[in-house]
C-alpha cells in the first residue's frame, strides 16, 4: 500500500449509503474496507492491520452501536483515527469518546476526505 493512501473502514448498515460512501472514498484515492455492523467491523479490523481510520454510523443493529464500537476500538487500537456519523443524533465533543470526531449526515464527501487525511497527517507528524 502506498504510504500516502489511508485505509478506511466504513461501518454502515444502510446498503446504499455504504456503497455510495465507499465509491466516493475510493474515487478520492483512499483504500476502503466495509462492514455492515460493529461486530463485523471488529472482524475486519482483526484481519486487516493496515486500517488507519474507522468511519462509522452511530445507529446500527447488533450487539453494539457506533459509539460502543468507537470506545472498544479506542481501547484496543489507541492510535486508530475514528469518525462517527449520524442522521438522527447531534453529538457534542463532550459526548464523544476521547479523540473521536463527529460528522453529521448529510455530510459533504469532500469534508469527510479532508478529515480522514487530516487525521492521517497527525499520525505522521
């Protein structure tokens, strides 16, 4: 993998939203993996050590939501960049796990890409 290419794990239970986001992130030059649930995301993380950023919906079915996933990943992968999103909840920084960013839906893909690249550059610095 090119050192300049961030690998992003997109966690989104809505198929059309996930497919569109994955396509747009790939078009922006990012490597993208995908999962439908938080449980599936943990499996993908275990199998792919090159994931640098997780972009997860908050509201998902399964044993945990996106915030629970963010907390669990923060414990096991402290250097992981995490961005959470929701169309229903507005999150303040105080409500988020440490070092987790929030982007509300409907998001601008250019803003998502900018934040992913910004977080990746913070790891390199």
